[in-house]
């Protein structure tokens, strides 16, 4: 083989390998993967110039048009408080305390980031629906539940996103595990 | 085998470069696709009031079902674009402007604005904007201006929908 062919083959394969690894890295990336708090992950540099190239790529894939931290904080969970993947055929209790922000909402998505079809046409629970903002429970389950119910649509894997708009601290801090809701599996 | 040493080293270097170039270009490509997809409906430099998100919504990933979105895919090739946001009867609304890299270059909500209209001119560096108009400078020629309005009750969405359709986006020239 002529030398230039060796160089050309290695150059093309090298570029393709680098691009492929990068795409796979982003596809398997999690929103805010750099900051895990119990079952939740978050980031404080979404939508800002200081975000790393990797964060920017993951946000563009998983949450394009995300707001900066002073306007909204995003906490995402793909696992429960025991670290097990969230399963749409199971029942979970999401228990929270006062969330320090102007308003918040808890939304259920499938893994690609789309809302999940369900017979109740319910996709989220917002703070306005919570009777006692200081101590609240949302039941995430496939079948209708008493109280605040967020349907899973019986999909294999789902994710929860907690949005906190206009956080009290201006987005400078991150909620601690005690402050963030617990996600406890109650049965399947 | 010795003849492969330098070609393999070149491949390694290019793999490293390819990885970083792909990461840098990834958001630009997705943003460009999203901008183009939204523009398919009303065109560039026009405000599109999307219905509340459901499981059928596939234009943007991870939409909030609690928010009404109106978006303006802008193109500054021929000059600045004016965005006029009228107040909505909702506890929260905001305007955010995203550049082609997905960075937020401007965000203002109803509380910052004292529930008064928000009027901005999106322009590239050096493009003149009308006197008295807030200039939002972006790198690149395209991006998205996005209005978010909190719709806490889907049954009461009608009044919000009427109000948000008074907001506009248009080319200056």
C-alpha cells in the first residue's frame, strides 16, 4: 500500500471515530450530569456562554432553549431515591417540601424528552395544584390514583423534570438533597 | 508495520480533533434544525403561537405543558428584527432570545418589566437599531426569540391565547 493511502485511511477513520464517540457521548449524556443530588441531576450553566461544549451539546439534545439559572433551574431524575431506573409500570411517591422559587412544576417525559400519552391527558403537576406547598406528595403511577396523580402511560422508562422558576436565590445555589423531593418506589 | 506508525498517530490526532469539532458543532446543527422547523409554519421573522404541549408535540424536546410558547425564528441577514411582547393575563411570562449556539443573549420576564410591554430589536453587531429601542446583539444571523407564558389552568387558556397573539415579530426593513 502506498504511504499516502495509509495516511488517508487513518485520517478518515480517525475523524469518523472521533465524531462517532462524541455523538454517542452526547446521546448517552444526562442533563446536568456533572451535578448529581440523590436521584436528581442539575446544572447551573445551561444557556450561558460559560457552559462547556459537552453541556451545551447535551442541553441542545435534551432540553433545547433552556433558560439560564437566574430565570429557571432544571432538576432531572431518571432513577428513584434508591438509584433504580424509573419504570412506568411501577408506582412511586414523590414527596417534597417547600420549593424556593416563584413557582414550580413536575413533568414526566419519556427518555427522548417527549410528553407521554395517557388517558387523563395529564403531563405535569404544578405548584398551584398543591394544597400544602410545605409538605406535598405526588403519586406517579400507570393507573389513576387519589390525590395528585401523574400518569406514566405504562412506558418502560421515564424521567421526571422539576422546573423551579425564578428561584429565591437567583439561581446561585443548588437545592440540597433534603430540599429536593424524594422518589420512593411503592410497588410494581 | 513500521509504515503505519505515523498514519496511526495522525488518525489519533484527528480522532481527538473530530471529537471536539463534533461537540462544538452539535448544538449549532440542532439549533439550526429547530429554527428551520419552526420557520416552516409561518416563515422567518414572524411570531408563531404554538398550542399547549401534549404528547403529540415533537417540534422541541422537553416542552413544558404548563407554558404557552410563542416563538419567532429570526434571520438577521437583511437587518434587525423587532420583537414586541404584549402583557398576558398570567402570573409569569417572559421573552428570551437564543443565538445560533443556543446561548441565551437576552431574557426579561413580566416582573422585571413591571407587567409592561417588552420591545426589543435583535441585531448583529454594527447593525443600527431605532433610537430608544433596546438592542439585543447576537452573533450569527439566525436564532429564536421565545415567549413563555404560564398557563396554570388549561381551561382558562383562552384569555392567554387571545392576549399572546397581540405579540409580534417582524423585520425592520
